[in-house]
């Protein structure tokens, strides 16, 4: 998985932030944020993801969703999910030395859904995802 900002569709935005800004548990510069995206119909399969080093970031983080971080072999499932289903987005703040390709010991986590809104005349809009870390 690449160190890059996560993108899903050109019209979808997400926000990652601390639920309690006064909390003593906070990301440090050595931590890494692990973002993953799954289809709500198949939550056991990761379709896309990114690792974001906290040394380059400051919360809150606003991100745009697109297909640049689709995992190898998941392009077809990704296209189907993006055009037809809600997407589950998960963020984990991981200790920098304890991160696997798609998993880690998380000190903070957040889960949210990027809902696909189906409007009149076939118009579809992906709603923003809100990810409060706690």
C-alpha cells in the first residue's frame, strides 16, 4: 500500500478529526494513519487504502476520495462498489513501528460510511464521510 492521500470519487470528501480534542491520547509525529475502504455489501474485503505519515499531517485532515489507491486485483469490485453501493471507510492511528500492510495495533480508530445518494432522473452523489477518531 502506498503512502499517499486517499481518493474515492471526484465529488466525495472526507474529514478525519479527533472526537475529543482535549484527549490525552493523540497522534504523534511517529504514528501512521491507515485508511481503508470497503464495499458495504462485502465488508470483509479491502478495496482501497492508504498510509499517511503523521509527521507530514496535522488533524483535522480533509481528504478527497478517488480510485488512485485501489488495491491490485480489486479494480472491478471497486468500480462496482463506487457506482452502486455505500462505502465503509475506516481510519486507524497506528504506532509507526507496528503497521502491517492492512492492519495495526491502533491507539485511535474511526469508522464511517460514504453514502451513495440516488436522486431523481438517475443522478447519483457520494456523500462526505465523517471520521471522528476516538
